[in-house]
C-alpha cells in the first residue's frame, strides 16, 4: 500500500512539472450572440401565445401521466392508472418524457406548421416505443383476430408486461408481413428515424454524439500511458542520481580524452533559474536525448516522496459573450465572466522547481560534461515565472468603462449595445453591436473622442470583427498583466507544435496563446520604433528556436549592425558564423547564403527531390548527411541598407524569392519601415509581418498595408500578420529579459564547443563586395559587361531609362550612354525609342534576378 501511494505521488509530481496547461476559454458561436435581446422587444403575437399555451398543457400532461403511472390510488385515479398501463404497458415511462420534451420544442418554435409537426412526431414516437417494447421483450401476441390480439395486449399491459394495446397498431402488421425478426429490424429503423426528426439532429451531430464517449475513453487511456512513461522516466532519473551520488562521493574522477574537458561551477541562481533535471513533461522534444547530469556532491536534497505538488488555478482572460448591456445586471454578468479565471498566467509548481528549492542551501553543484553525452535541450525552469496579478479591481474597471463607452456613444447620437467583453493582458476589447440603421463609419470616426472621454492612452477600433456582427473597440487596461516567455514555452500549444522553427509570439486580446511557425511564413519583417519591443520580439524568436532545435537541426546567421543585440549569442553551436556586425561583412554573409541556396537546389535536382524535407528523408534512407534549416536574422535593416543597399537588397530579394524550399528563412527587423528600406520588391516577397508601434499611418501602411500600428501602446503590443491571415491580429508579445538570454546561452555553450566551418568563413570573406569606387567611368573587365549590368539595375529600379539618366547615374559621356541604351534594346530589356520620352523597361526585377542567377550558375 505504501508503494502504491508513493507511485501516485511521483506520477502527480512529475506530470505537473511538464503538464502545465493554460486554460483556454471556449469561443461561443455567432448563433448564440444573435440571441441577445434588443432594446425594444417585439410584443407576443397570437401564434406565440398559442404556442406557449400548448407547451404548458403538454408539460402539465407529462407530469400528470408520470404521477398516474407511479402512484396507485383509488376510485377514478386507479381506473385511469390501469387504463394507461393497459394502453402503453412497460413503455408508459416513456410517455411523460416524450410529452415534456415535445412541450419544450414547441415552446421554442415559431412556425404553426412546425409546432403541429412536432406534436405528431411525438405521438408517433410514443406508439413506436410501445411497439419496440412489445417486439423486443414480449413477442407475438395471442389471438386469432386483431380485436382478440388487442384485448390480450391490454390485459398484458395492466400486469405491466409487454407494450400495451397501442403496440398492436405497428407491431402486429409488421409481424404478419415480415415475421418477428424482420419486424424487430424495421421497428428499430423507424425508431431511429423518429428520434432524429423529433430532436432535429443532423447525421454529423448524431455520429459526433456517439463518438464522444469513445474519445473520452481514448483520452483516458492516453493519460494512463503518459503517466506510465513519466513514472518510468522519473524512476530512471532518480536511480541514476542515487547511483552517481554514491560513486562520486567516494571518488571524484575527472573525464579525460581527446576532447578537452571542462567543469562548470554554478550556484543556484535567483528567481528560480536553477540547474534542474530535464522537464519530463515534454518527452516529444527529447525522446532521443540522454538527459543525465552528473552532480558530484552529497548535499543535494531530493524532495520527499510523500510531498505533493500544489495545483494552481488556471488563469487567463476569458471570452465573454452574452446579451446586450441594457441593464446593470447584464453588465455584471458579462464582466464577471470576463475576469473569471484570471490566474491562467500562473504555472503550477513543477518537480524541478522543488529540487531547486531544496538546493538553495546546498553546496555549489559541479556539473561535468561527458563527451559521450548527447545534446540536451534547455529546460524552461531557467526562465522567470510569470507574476500573479491581482484582479480585484478588474471587474469594477470593466463595468465602469463599459458604462462610459455606451454613454459616450449615445452622446454622439450612436445607439449601440455591448454583446461581449474580451480582456487581454494589456487591452480589453468591447464588442459593440450598433442598432439598426447606424453606419459603422460613424463609430470608427469617434476613436479620438472615445479615448478622450475614457482618459485612455489610445483607442483602436476594429470594424467589423472577423466572423462577428459587431465592432471591436480596444481600450487599454489600467491594471496590466505581463506575459513571460516561460509561460508561452510551457503552454500546450508550444509543446504540441511539430515544427522545429515554431516560436512564441505572445497572447492575443482574448488571452489565448499565439504560436508562429517560421517554416510556414516563410520570411518575416518586424518593424517598430525604439522602445516598442522589437529587439525583445526578435530575441523571443531566437530563444524559441534554441528551446526546440539542436545545432544539427537548425543553424543561425545573426547580423547585428548595432553590435549590442545579438553578440550575446556568440559561441553557441547553432551559429554557422560568428555574429556579423560589419555592414559589408553582412552583405558577404547574405551573398554566401544565396550561393548556399543555389547549392542546395543543385542537390535537390541531382537527387530528384523538391524541398529540404524530402531531401532529408532521402538522406536518412541512404545514410548520408542531412541538411539543417537555416534562419537568417537581421537587426537594424535600415542601417544595413544605408551602408550597402544594392548588394543587400539583391541578396535579400533572391533569398525571399527562392529560399523557402531550400530550408532557409529570413527575419528582418527595422525601426524605420519606409519605402526606401522596405522596398516594393522586398515587401512583395516577404508576406509575413509583425508591426509594433510605428511613428505614423504611412509607416503602418508600408508594413501592414493598413493603418492601426501607430495607435499601439508599445512594449510588446503588436499587430501580428502572418502569411494567410485575412486581418492583423493584436497580440501582447512575450517578454524575454537579457538575464534569461544569458542564462540559456551559458547552458547551451556547455553542451558543445563551437567549431565554425573554415570553408564557410572563407566563402563569406570572398563574397564581401568591393568598396564603391568614386570613378566608375571605365568598365572593370572585358568590354562594357559590368556597365551594362549596372545599367539594367538602374532601368528595372526606375521602370524607365534614358540616355541622360545613365549619364548622371554612371557618370558616362553621351556617346557611351547612348550605345549602352541601344545594347539594352537589342537584349530586350527596354523598348524602342519614343522620341523625347524615356524608354519603357520590358523586364521586371524578378526576371532580371532570375536571368542573373542562371548566368552565375552556368558560369
């Protein structure tokens, strides 16, 4: 018995360490929203009164039949009691149920024809139920004629056997023509049809109802299997720890070998960032990874087997939808739902955290890496936990702002009602349904007035909300909730993501966890002013990759002209080259990336595959080297464009156009999303965007093709617009501190020594473009080939070309510029002369980039 109790405690403790699940609120359908009462309810018609009358009569009749069935009275009551038994037999218990259910359906109907149809189906179902009971349990009735059979069935029903006299209406004809077995089959089919028609269920809903218990059973079995796996992992780890502690207590051996050994002396950091055992709640990340860690001390105290972990209540923001707020009780109902469960951001305490608490007073742990150990993914226990936010004043705040919002709209002549409130970490969306005849534009034009009346920092209006017949008015919260990266990484959405390039975005306005996937984007632009959270967002993406992928699966190229954002990552094994800080070296790194992309396509062509996943499957089958995915992150792209715009733009455009299938992805961050930085060609080939706070509507339209980003609150408040989404989604980005980045980087550096590929470093150096010369009047190379290429670049950029334009751009004489224009016409790049007008360019940038790529491959 003691061993069983210990087993239960260990399973519960280990499961909570990895099974922290963020409660998510189920979204109600629009059909429920349309049930909201209007300010002027319609008076009941004569038909409605008739419906209510008959529903009440049927309901009362059902109660009466039930009492007559179970109570054996005297006199007239007893006579009716026996008559009902004689008519229905055992099926008498179904009669009150069917009558009450029919009464409820009639009360909900509005069509007179439908009401009488429901009544007829109910009567038919009662008779059919009697026939089913008779055929299944009593068999064929005795008697030669129909009257004798009815008399026999009536007497049998009074004894509470068979289906009563009414069962003869269907049962006897079916038995006469089809026999007992055939009658049973047919009556079952008829019963199914009557139930489906009476309940108004579709076939899909019926099968879904049947499958529900099986799904629940499957979930139970999977939970039991998961507990067994967790228990096995826990016991293996516990046994290994005990054995290693005993061995290392007697002798402290040093690892020796060809690879240089190293020791890390690390005390338990503050804020719960400790060296903890692997997170057993995420077996899908590290099933094939050896997670053993040598701790050569005797002072580590393991938690007691009888110690139980505490369970935190789920916290978060719920989606609340209901009736319009026309009274104070309605406001209170929606507000109470909007703030209920506000503890979703707090994660339950895991087993690893208990170990951390026990180690606070223990000696410093000396961790040694064995050269035979495999790479271990970092644990979320290194990250800071989310702080619980008090929500005592949240309900009062929501109610006050809802009232003020309705009053403000009324003061401007807009009649509307609130049908729902969704409270996010920093912003609350009030779902407003305008009255009939009110234009949506009348509400959207009041954003500044609403912000003034509510004393809000900024108000953003989404009209209409996708999938809802309402306008969303987003108002900042007075009491804000922080969203930490640990909370997102420990969420079930992040753990269930299959892609190695999945990353944590944050929480949307309803408190739901948002996860992105770089592989599906396949490239992304991040734009935001200083202080908007752009660097934190970029770091969160890189950190998410480090938590999911090993160095053999994903490689990084980090370009940081500012020299302060990405340099922390120097030395991790995921880097292909050291963090690039020089703009011209960055252009060389991008040019090498283009060559690597073309090399991969050549491999795909030689092996008859189309993309990197197909190639890696083939590589596994043939036992050859796999290709890692490559993520290229660029910070301060505007500074890079100023230093080497032509080289950088060419490389970025080629990568954006072709690199997806090769497993190479771009992440570009800039604080100046103007058209000279995010050019039309770059924007067209990078479909996914994240817009944080920008300076103006022009910048918002440049990055998102719509306004709204200029009204964001900053500090991680963003509009997330991935490829395939119809409208941008407002998200509060997760926060990742510099201390957390340094802790994870230090842990990763201990897993493996960084060894850069000399061939790649040499290729990058060779790909660095030459310094711009002040005098390019003479071509470099044979003939005018280089000048012609530069002239084509100028032509496709301008969309038109003239001799005078080439003279100015290339500093040429008239004769030479005119000769180059003639050669461009012969090549089909520009059209014929049109007199004094510039010549039209017949080739697009993409066509020119493809022609140049083919030429370089052939060369």
